[in-house]
């Protein structure tokens, strides 16, 4: 289970600006030191381009304007500047597949050929998105305009990359667009991080110049872990199947929550399972995403009633757990590498999981044990070949709790709803 490419970033934090306060862009900027202290190294802003009042942002009315209810261009420039000063990259969420039906291109009568149409001349759309007509990528003027939009935010605001909404739609209609687009953008700023809202199981995205794609199945929009957590006793087998389907584990954008997952993970599964699942996301290969307020147990639905996250509240004590995981990932090459291998734990249980994370170049290897159940367990682990130092270590150090643990074969205690990340005791922390 290897990938020849290192992750382009360690941890992305998904930001819904109005849930940070008002005015939203200034409120996000004021919280950047907190996010940097949490241990993330990139923020992904939900759409900030002009759209109809009350819209989340995917019904774009002007791709080249900051939505006025969030702030103005100076606010965005200040946010990007402060983020860079904190060591954070800034990603925008752009919408190239469609526009709002209120967009001037759709209403002015002069851009009819800018929209994809069926044989009867009606604008096409996906799902029930009747208010989101598809753009016509067979029109070179459309392609040139979309190129201009993506270039604009890099050139004028020095953003560091994009999460590209519904890029699968453009792929269906014009599959040769994305390779040319990515070359154009990387000529402009080579280090951009490009995330496709599309399945990581489709090699097309990596071949087209994207760094990451979503942890989806082959079914559009279906989370690969959708049914993994519904029955903790069968969790290990389901997780094995989901992870085995990733052609390049190091290129997967992993998450528990995002803008489309509805009720928050902690709402659906409780704090214990959230702690264990967060450890999974933040220690597996790929690039993890922590979404607005996830680390303080915030409960809301992104498209639901507006509200500001109470950053002082942390009813389940999750913040320090997330902080420890983020900082550990930033510190250990093994957790940033694509290298991983399953380990066998005894007694065999469906609600526990064991694996080794390793970086061959740096000689770093860690044993990760996760307990998704509601009972404390002792896990005796048989390590796969090639990890002699871990297997032979007479004692292990839990890097999360800074506590010494027994040898892998002797049995490591793992509390309910928790995890251990283990290195040989006495090795460099």
C-alpha cells in the first residue's frame, strides 16, 4: 500500500465564514492564530463569491466578486496575509460547473451559447439543481473565462489553491479541460493545492493535475465510510473494504464532516466514536480535513439555520484530542507519508483496528491502535514483516498520552473510544 508522492499538505481546516462571526472574513482572520495553534496548515473557505442572499455560496452570480455580506476585497487580502504570516495556506471553493440562474450571463440574452443545452434547447443541470444551469465547455469563450476566474484569485489575492466544486460535471462534458487547466494554474503558481470534489478512486483526477480527491465510492457523492460506523462490531471488515478500494491512499481527502454530510459526526455517533474516528482520519495516509467546529463538538447542519460556533464550549473535551493528533501528524514523517500496512490484533474484534504507518526514507514507523467500542480492550499485535524495531521493542511509548506501554506482543491497553500511536520506547519522540 504505497504511493510515490508525498502529501502536498498535512491538515486542511474547512471554514464556513459566517459561523466564525460577523463580518465573516474578518472573524475568520481573527481566529487564524487559534487554527494555527490547533495544528492545521491550510484553511479551505466555503464559497465567498457573490451569490443570492441567504445562499450557502454554490449558486454563483459573479465569480470575480467577493460576496458583500462576507466583506470586501481588502478583507480577503488581509485574511490571506494574516494566514500566510501564521504559516497557513488559503484555499478557495470555486464553482466552475454551473452558475446561478440569476447570473447576468444567464439572464442577459447575450450569452445563450455559454450554457449547455439539450436537444430541445433547454439548459441542462444535474440532480434537481434547476436553478444551477450547466456551463457549455465546448465554447472556447467559456473555457477562457473559467481560466480567468481561477487565475484571478491567485494573481490578485495570492491564494494557495482550490477545492473545485462539482468538477466531475465538467469531466463528463469536457474531459480534456482539467489537464490543460491544471498546467495553466501551475505555470502561474507551481505550489498550488488542487482538491477535486470527485472520487479518489478515479485515477483521472491525478492524471489531470489534481493533488487530492474525495473519499467517495464510485457512486457520485457517496462517502466511502458511509456505513462503516453504523455497527461498531462490524467496523473493521467494512473499513478494510473501503481502504482497499483506494488506488492511491496518499492522495485521498479524508473527513468525518464537510458541507454535505448533514448532521455532524458527533451528533450521529457520539463523542466516544468521534474520538476514535478522528484518530483514524488524522493517522491514515491521505490529507485529513477538520471542519468548522468539529474539534469542539459543534452541532449544526451547514445548510441549516445560521449561527456562530461557540468556540469557548467544548462539552466532550475533544479540542485537546484533536490538537494532540494534529501536532503529532505534523511532527512525524510516518504520518505524512503514504506508507501504511495492516496489523493483526488479538483477540480479533470487529470494533478495533491496528496498522503501521511508515516512511521508509526517514526510517520512521509507528503502530496505531484504535478502539471504536465502548469497552476498554488490551490488544496484542502481530506486526507485518519489515517492522522489526517495533516488533522487538520491549516497551512502547504512546505519543498521544506520553505514557509507556507494554510490547506489542504483550498487549497494549486501549481505552474505549480512543487510540494509541506507538513508537519504540527510548526512540526520538
